[in-house]
């Protein structure tokens, strides 16, 4: 079972470059989210989606863009990378709202120089 | 608005000793509460969750947590620590809306021989 797959696992960007972090799930989950993890900060929600065509902002959305054209995929786009976006990014999916378990990908470690 | 406070960024125990990781939450509605574990360079894995069925929740790897509404707490315990329990532990709360999670800042559990 693949679960939630994130690519790439590691990436180094120069300031100002753009890139897309990929996230795919094979569990037919409606809910998908992106979090960033920084030392001492826990995980913070960037954007989330409750179904194809529906997205909304989380706690720290600035500098990121998302879209959800299919149930399976939820890419995260960095429009113009900044050093403050150096972080580990996690994608998660869950079947429904509320009490449903969230399944996490292995993460993408991004460094912006 | 919901929030989570985890007391202690690091907790050190000896192998065989009791593990106690503290979590207090704030929520305007009856919450769903979760504990996740993160091993080095991996994604998050669900340990256990509280969904209002029973106040004492048993999870994987011998962990359990007790929901105490009067104290707004959901502390994680394990009677006897193993070396393999060394990891970072995150408490999270969901308000049952769109299934996005609000995480605490995490507690690193260190287990010494």
C-alpha cells in the first residue's frame, strides 16, 4: 500500500526560484492538507482541501499556492522561494472530517539558499 | 479557536521507567484529540485518538491516554519505556469541522539504557 506519496524527498532552491511539491494518495480520501514543520514550532497548516476543486488557507499560507483538480493529487507551489520557506513539508490525507485519522507522507526537506 | 500546549520540549527517562508526556488543549467545542509519533526522518504515525467514546484510550506500542475534561488534558503514558520509543511526540486537536489538525510544538522523548 502506497498511502501518501510525496516527491521530491529533498530539494535545494535558490531565492526567487519556483517549484512544485507533489503529493498523491491512493486511499480515495476527500480531505488533504499541507503542513510545514520547523524546529520548536510543531506542524503548522499551510493549505487544505475538502474535495476536488475546493481549497482553503490555513495558518501560514503566504508564499504558497494550491489547487485540487483530482481526488488523488494535491500539489503545493512555491511561487518565489525565500529562505524563510526552508522547512520540512508534510502532506496528509483523511477520509472525512473530525475524528478521522490523518495519514502523512514521508515529507519533503526543502532548503532555500 | 483551538490550541494545544505540550509541557516540556524534551523528556528524558531510563529504559523501564514510566513515560508521561503532557498535553493540554483549548477548544470551543467538544474536541477530537490525537497523539502522533514521529521517528527520525519519517512522517507522523497515529498512536491513539479520543473521539468521546471512552475517556481512557489505548493505542499502539503500549501507550494510552486519558481525556480529562475538567482539566482540559490528554496526557500520554506508558508504564515501561523501551529504547525504541525514542521519538518526537505530537498532541493534536480537531474541532470536527474540516478535519484539519492543530498541533502542539512536540515533545522529544529520550530513552537511556
